[in-house]
């Protein structure tokens, strides 16, 4: 649902609910959740506030649905690397790192939407926070599973180290503190995996 040069023509062909989500994504990413009101979203989507409330009930529910869709895109990355590298968990982990590395330019000015949203939503009971927390928990479980399948020692600790690198790379890209973040990210993840003995017969060669 990313914005494009032909957005007005494209959005006009979408059903009302999708138009609202498209507008909400663009505005939440560029301006933040708190700064964007329902009326602004309605105007951007070419609809009315009443239509937004009819489809989503509340602005909070709209925020949660936007993040749910975004989380699904990240979970799809797990599915994709598993399908591309069946039975090769090390290559799957590197594929995930590459997915994050390749996406860094897109967040260089706006930052990670999950991190930004958590910062804007201090209430732990907010439905959008629960979406983020559930997504991150599932992401961790899947990464620990990959580390376990790769026979890495202490899969939980290894998954934590990789997670710190992936999320830290996104923050560093946003604040501009480190150059060549994508390349450095890949080398660090490769280094983490190379420090762990591979099971007999397993490939230790990175793909791509």
C-alpha cells in the first residue's frame, strides 16, 4: 500500500476500506499516529469520517489494522525464506537479515513503523501495542526455531543477538549514526552464525 506517483488514479479504483487503509498508512508513516486525525485520513482517502467509523469503529482500531497488515508482510518474509531455502535454516536466517538490510533505505527518513508506534502509544492496553507485541513474540519464536533447526548452541541467546542487530540496524539507519548499515548488518549476522559450529553436513555458505 505504499504511495506512488500515480496515487490519485490508483486509489480511486480501490474499495472504500482499502482507500482508508492506504491513506492511513501513508499519513501514519510520514507524520506519525498522534498528529494525524480522522478527518485528515478521510480527506486523503476521498471519503468521510463516518465511513471510517463504519469500517473500523475507532481510530485506534484503524491503527491496529494498519500494523496488523504490516506485521503480516514481515511474517511473509519468514514464509518466503523458508520456501526458498527448505531444510537450510542458516540460509533462512541470512535471508531474513537480507530482507531487513534491503528495506533499510525505505526507513532512512521515517524510521521503523513498529518502533515509532510503540513510542507514540505509551498505554500498554492500546490495541495497536498488542498487535506489535504479538508480532514481535511470533517473530522471536520463529527465529528461535530456525536457530534450533540449525543446531546452534543456545538458540534463544543466538536469536536474541540477531534480533538486537536487526532492530539496532533500523534505528542506526534512521538516526544516521552508522554508514553502510546494510553491509555491516549482513557481516555481523554472518559472524554470529560463523561463531557457532554447524551440524555435520550442514552448509555454511551464505546465499546471494
